[in-house]
């Protein structure tokens, strides 16, 4: 085999090997390690890590959950960099209450580690308020709006359409030996809502929180079949 053929063979081998490797997921840093995340046929677009590339049945023996305090990480790209305490409290309390309602009493949420207890860490990361593409009202000349009524013009000028974008990052590990069993990263957008310019409406995230919790329970049931 001449040198050219050798070089081509090495290049092809390198490309094949790189194609077989799972690219690291881009995360916030909350999970620490983002290697080994993949799409699963049950994950609905979320990237999932499973210990030693097992399947979701790895969770089957766990019948209790220890839910650690939920965190919220705002995006460094967000228009608003401050942390609103009311928004923070709303998101964490809603996610926690929805999670408990979805699992109890069949799978108790406990406060202490022990046999068959799965510790769950969750965070809403990259949270930011975004504006969609310019709506139809944005193309109506202000003169026409004023002719329809000054109050209408003022109201429309002082409103904006927004939606929230965030990722859910979560991981579960054995409460006794500390082995990380499963982790996931999933980005979603909340429903669009109309607010006063410069304001927020974090309640528009409710449908997204509902979706994440229901899918978590659906996958949990899949593991316990």
C-alpha cells in the first residue's frame, strides 16, 4: 500500500471514529459533566445520559424520591440580568408542587437517604425572556392607530409579546452509594403572552413545567413496568 492510500485510510478511520463518538451537550454547568448524552426513543427530543449506557430500567428498583431544592439559573444572554425573587420563588414552588403531585402517594417524596431512594437534582437553566418576530400590529402606522383612538394607540405602544426560553437539567443518583444513574437536558419555550413593555409574566412557563413533570412521570412508569 503506497503512502497516499495509507493517508486516505487513516483519514477515513478518523472520520468513522469521530462519527461514532457522542458529542458533549452544551449545558449551564449545573450538572458538571455533559459527556455521553444521547437521544432516546422515549426522550421526546431531550438528551439523556444513562450510567454505563444501560436502559431506563436502571431506575426500576427505586420506589422513593429525595428531591433536592430546585435551582434557577438565568441566561447570561438575557435582556434582564437581575434575579427577581418573586419569579424565582414562583418557578421553584410550582415545579416542586407539580412534581410532588405527579408522584405521591404512590412514590413518596422523602427527606432522607436510604435503600431504594433516588436523589433528584433539578434546575431551570438558561432562563430568559425573549420577543418573537414582529407581530401584525407592529406594521400598522401609528397615525391609523391614533385615528382609532388615542387610548388604543397608547395601550398597543405600551405592550409587547414575550415568551420565556429555558432548559431543564436534571439528574438522578443512588442515595446510598452516590452513583449517577440518569441525567437529562431539554430546552423548551413557554407560551407567548402579552405584557406591559419591560414587564414579565413568568406564569406563562406553567405549560412547560407541566410538560416536563408529566414526561418525567411517564418515563418513570416506563422504567417500573
